[in-house]
C-alpha cells in the first residue's frame, strides 16, 4: 500500500503512527534517469500484516510533493508485488497532479467513501479521473471502526481480478 495523500494517515488505519515512519520525499529519494525518474534509494516499507506492506511517512512542509514522490516510488516498485494499493488524497490539486501518473499502470480504482455528501462529491472527482484514464472504478463504503471488514472487501475485489 502506498499512501499518496498529502495528509498521510493510512498508517493510522493499521495502528501505526505516520510520524514514526521514515519520510519519503523526492529529494534525495528520486533521481533523474533520462526523461523519467528512478529510485535514488529504496523506500522503507513497513509490514502491517501478513503479505501487506506500507509506504507512508509523516507530513512535511511540502506535503503534496511528498505525496507525489511516494506515488512515483509506488509505481517504480509495483512490479515486485502481486498488487499495489494506492491511497490517493482527494483534493483537486492531487487529482490533477498525482492521479494521472499513479493511474497509468492501474487496473482498478477503488474509491472509499463514508457516504457523507462532501465525501461523495470527492469520490465523484476521483472516479472521473479514473474514467478519463479508462480505469474501472468501484466505490466502497468505508465504515468507520470496521477497518478489517473494509480490508476484506477490498482484498476480495482484488483477488477476483477487479470483477464485481
């Protein structure tokens, strides 16, 4: 799992503190490689369960840049894993900047929402970006306090190859 949210709090969903994780930012973690980027150092992946690792980190003074750097790192290490789940921030700036690159290799876009009106509007913005990239999207109700049930549902969708 890659936390590409400028407010990186995915670790908290697994009982960890984002502030205790190593920060991953573009400088010095990424380097130019011709017309693209490559890893200058390996991201620190924290095990959060059996066969489940997390690339996250604490908030910084440049949270959007760090979120984008984690997203790029996630794409660069994706081939090492069966599946990569990316937690995207839902702000309009992230949809414009980061979603495109992170979605390029994506097969499925899972959109978690708590069902509130503002959350639903945000989900629609993410789904629109997914549709624009021709990536199938699926909205899942994120039930507070039921992280295991949500994780089971997400895992089931991934195991089924994204078929609903």
